[in-house]
């Protein structure tokens, strides 16, 4: 599939070649662990054992690479499995990483509780401020980690500017593109070395699968990551890979609707007397609005806001919502609401990444926008 095709066409066709045996128009679920060899070492299509490679996973990995404009995609059992593989590939004991001051709680936990015990050090920077990133770099810095938009504060980082800082430091730039999806943002084209995804979220899109992905352009790094993927073994299973592939086919149309609804919701929240602050990069008053407009096709479906009444009032908003389901995760067709301080980001409590106690995060789904606005209005009281 030529990379000259439009995103929407690639999403449906890249990696999705018709089955040569039956002509099935979607890749079959190869629910198999091992493969018959035509003599010792005589592999059919390079397949010998499904931890090393599986045709359904191969289809997804080819699709991921095409959508991100990379050379190679790698699919994992979860987003954190992908991150763990990446850290162990890039880093050795004594190395240093700059991470965002508003990173996803699970990413922070991986650095603080797992990688740190292995001798990897990290420091925290406001990645929306290039000077802040530069100030945290040491001679041992091997990677700069960025989320944009970030989780849950919707911070925006200038990918091209930080990529230049990373190159000057001899470090790799890693961009978590989960909130934007490749439909809205292309980090590799802006200078990133690695793109990370939780495919559980917008890529899968239906709250029915857990997965992760890495996409890179450097062939040497791709080979190193593939070696570690096989050696560590936290790969996407064939059914999970098939579900993500299915979700990706509608990614473009879903993201358009997510963004449309999120824009309406953000507008409501900015005018509501019980909301003290709205965090959405599509708002002109957002500090990262101009950068987001430059590097994103649109502003996505995630909105966070602070409740004027404080923590307990924020919790009550979450509890009163009816159409917005109270739950963790994001990016599904249904709208979700949560209290990050007590839910997804409880692991950063007491750290430099602690989130405001009055913060509510919503994943705006693709339901009727007026219904969503009515539900939030009654939840706010």
C-alpha cells in the first residue's frame, strides 16, 4: 500500500491484504501458537512461533507504521508493555530520561517504581517550555519523553522544538501520541524518534481491547526494538490485534465526531459558573493553543476541567453523571468521566506530577452532542 494514499484509505487498507487462501477481505484471526515448517528451518512467510510473529499481528503492525509514517510498527499487550520494551531497549543502568511534569500516572509509576530500581534516573520538566526541558538535560540523558496533549492536564508540547533540543543532546525523542491519534498528529514527521500508543484508547476505539504500540523510522532502532519485543514477550495476541485493526478502520470518522462533540462540551464548560477552569487545546485561551493548531489537524476528544467547589464537588460531578460513564480509560465511542486524583493518577499523589484535587477528566464520545451537554449540565447542578 503506497504511503501516498490518504490517511482514511491507509487506515482501511494498509496491512489488510485479502487472505490468499479464501479471499477474505479482512485478515483472519490466526489463533495459533506454532507453524508447520517445510523441513528444518523452512519457514512459510517467516512464521515459526507466535511470540516472534503472527500474521494477524503483522497486519496490525504494518497498518500502524503506515498511519504514523514510520518504517516499522510493533504491537504489544498493553501501552505500558510497549513503554517497558522501549525503556529496556534505549537505556542501561546510569542513563537519564527527562519526563513531563504531567505524564500519565502509569508512565510515572514505570519510571519511579520499576526503571529506577534498575538504575535509570529521571527528572521532571514542563515540556511545554523548551527552556525547562533543556535545563533538565544531563550528559547521561538518553531520552526525552513527551505527551502531547498530555494526560490529564491537556498540556501541549512543541514537538519540532523539543526534537531539536533532543538532537543537540544526542538523545531520542519519544512522543506518546495516544490522546491525538495519528489522524490528528504525526510526531515522526515533526522530528520524533519513537511514537508510543495505548491502542486500548482511540485506535481500538470501542473499550473492548487492551493493547500498545511503538512506531519508529530508524531501521536499526526498529531491529533492536523487535529483538526486545521477542525476547521479553509482551506481544499483542491475534484476537487483540484483530480488534485494534477493526477499530482503526473507523478512526478518522470517529475522531472527527469526538472533536466536534468535545468542542461543544468545552464551550459549555467555559460558560458554566461552577467551573473554574477548562483545559482544552481547542480554546483560544489555552496556553498551548497556537502550537496545537500548528502541529495537530484538530484538537481531539479529551477535555479536563476544574470544579469551583473543590475536590468533593468534583467527585460529586463524577457521581451525578448518567450518560457519561464513571470509569477509567478513554477514547471509546461512549463518553467517560473520572476523577484523576482518586482514579487514573492516584499513583502520582505526593510527587511533582500530582494533579489538582478539583480536576475532572472527560473522554467525549460520539453520542449526540446535545445529549452530552444536557448530562454535564445536570451533573454540575
